[in-house]
C-alpha cells in the first residue's frame, strides 16, 4: 500500500476533502492567531516542569491540567520550543497518527477484497466529526488511538506482553476511558497482556516521575492530580455527550448553562435524580453483562475480525456510559468506524447502508458550522445528538454480530443484519441462561 493509492477518486471523496480541509485550515489559522486550545494546557505542563514549578499550578487563561505527571514529562521536548511552533509539530503528529492507525488497521484486517481505497475514505467520512474536533482543540486522543491500534496489532501477532505494554503506556498518561480495555484483556485470559499493562503503567505513574521529583514529590503530585481531575469527572453541560449526562439533562431539571450566574434547562420531563441514577445503573449492568457474554472466548479462540469487533464494542460502550464524553474523545473509536466501513462495503442491502450513512451525516452537520447557529440552538442539538450518535454506533456494531465468527477464521467475512428488539432481547436472554455454564479459566 502506498499513499497515492488513497487519493480521492469519487465526487463525495473530493467534497469531503474540500469541506473538512477548509474547516481544518480555518481552525488551524484561528489557533495560530489566538490561543492553541487544549494543547496550551499540555505545553504549559511541560513548561512548568522545565521551570521546576508544580505542573498542576494554575496558569491564567489556560485550562487545568488533568493528566498524570508522565504527560508533563513527555511534553518537555515540545516545551523547549515556542508554543506556536510546538503546536504545528503537534498537529503534524496528529495527521501521522491517524494515517498510521488506518494503515495498521488495514493490514490487521487482511481483507484482500480490493476495497482498501473505499474502506479508507468511508472510514474518514464516518470519523471526520471526531477527527476535526480533536484537530480543532489540539487534543491528545490521537496518541491514545495509536497505542490502542498497536495493542491490537501485537495481540494478533501473539505478542501479548508488548500489546499490554502499549496499553499500559497510555494508561500511565491518560487513563480515562481505557480501564475497561484492561478489564477486557483480563476477560480474554490474556495474562501476559494484563501483566505488561500493569507493570508499564505502574512504572509510568510512579517510578519514572520519582526519578525527577523524588518519592515525596510524586506523592504530592498524584494528590494534586486527583484533586484536579475529580471536579471534571461528571458534567451535564453541552460539552459532555455521553448517554449518562444526556439522560440527566433531558429527564431531570438540572442547570446546563455552565455558568454560575446563568440558568438553562432543556429537560423534557422532571424526574427525581434517584430515578435517573437507577436507570443508569440498570443500563450499565445490562451493558456490562452483554459485553462479558460477547467477549467470553479466550484470546486464542478469537479471530482477528472478532478481536477488532470486541475492542470497538468495549470502547463504544465505555464512551456511551461514561460520566463525561466529549466529541474529540471519539477519535479512539476509529477502529469501530473502520469496522463499520468494512461492513457497509460488503452489504447487499443498500437500505441499511443508506440509513447508517444518512444518520451519521445528520450528526456531522448538526454539530458543525454547516448548520446555522439559530437552528442548532432551536433544536438543542448540542445536548442530545452526541448520545444519539453513540447509540447508533452501538446498534450498528450489534447488527454486525451475525457476520462475525467468534473463533479463528482467516477470512475477513462481514455482513450486516437488521438489529431488531427481538434479536437483542434473545441475546440478553441467552447470556443469563448460559452465564453460569461458562468456564472462565
């Protein structure tokens, strides 16, 4: 595979390049002209480290640093450069990480169906809202993505320890949304992978920072990190698009203005918070139960296609039920978008393909400059459309179960089936019927 093999050929691919390219250039120019967004937080963490100050100290006009101490150490090389120059290098790194992830996923799949070009562009179409958001804010998620894809690659190669180390590396910097992957490795009986992840994350969180700050300093920094992080765990304002925060926004009279002196309510009905909390707990139990059942086979009995599906499912469910999920976090769902693109290309049912594409296109335009602001405000899209799109990805993945085999199979066959309520209910019933008959070890 060469890069020129991925040049746009169809009209919609050129349209995607023009629209996304213009939006990306606009945001890039604004960041160079003004502040560098979230990247400024990362850069200042490295700068404070160089200056010998507390990396969690407040910097005027800069968002608080909520990443582990290792994140500041990794930013030290960029902090040696002027902020805007470092930002340019950071954005170039984003493009490289996304491209490298797509190439690794294509080689991981080994479909050999002659649809590499179409799969590449359809994946970009499905993922561009998340990619554009990550680009706009100069976020960290492309590094999380490349570590996840590298983990998948080494799991396929049978090098479980290295795969776990890749996960442990990013866990020691940004553990948000990634701990369920560690639980998934444990569920897959991947002991070497779990060991590698735990060891590397332990060294990254404690040992390596101790070499720079001493053990007393590390203990203080970890305490500062916890105090800095906990206020941001749960958010019901528009910035959080998870199903959990959306249910609280729409079902309880909670203020979503985001400002202390302002009030804004978008709830459809007014339920007590304990009722919504109970609903969230029930949904979480169902999701975890279904996930355990779907991922019950050990790693050595799992085909590469199933491995990709399970990783995509765990990440999607995690973002859906997280207490805080922002649009740029969706970059880590690139394996899910890649898998769905692979499935859509193999469809013989254009209607389902059209529904998935149109629904996703609605999400893309409802949260971009392509729709007038007055319409976005009128329909309150910022408060519910993220969760709707995450549910769409969840049910699209579930609808692909019919065509994915749980055991080893060298072929990359894939087929969509209509995910009906009866099919979903049957799957849950089978889980509870066989749960206590499964041998876990």
